[in-house]
C-alpha cells in the first residue's frame, strides 16, 4: 500500500500498478492476486487514502458514489478485462490523507 501512496505523491497511479504489486505479493504468500488487490484497494478507498477515477477532459475525474459503490464498480471493471487492463483501466489519486501518510 505504501508504495502506491508514494507513487501517488507525484502523479495519478494506474490500476495496472496495483495489480502488478498484488501479483508480486501473492507470489510471495502463495495467495490469489485478485484477493490481494481487492483487499488493498478496499483499504485505500474505505480508509480515505486514495480516490478511484478516470482521466477526462478536465484531468482526473473521481467516480461518484459511496466507497462500496466505487469498489464494486472497480472490481466489475477489472473482471471485465480479466484483470489485465493494459493501461485502459481506472486510476488512483492520493487524498490529502494519502499524501500525509506517504510523506511520513
């Protein structure tokens, strides 16, 4: 999680990065990378460290809805591309809380 927040200090983080880190962690712990990715994403969103969104005409556009609605949409989007978005998925943006945590 911290690695994503540190990367988020400088720019928006593509979901591909989350998936890559989840794959690495899952290999080490012999667990399912999707479960790892969902757990990390859930923690980041529900605890207010990052916001999920997409790139629009005005820059980063956060997805509307509650944390649970956003998480459900994110997992459905990843399921739709078989967990291989190849740069075409959503993005993550640090909140002020995420920036503070990354900078600590």
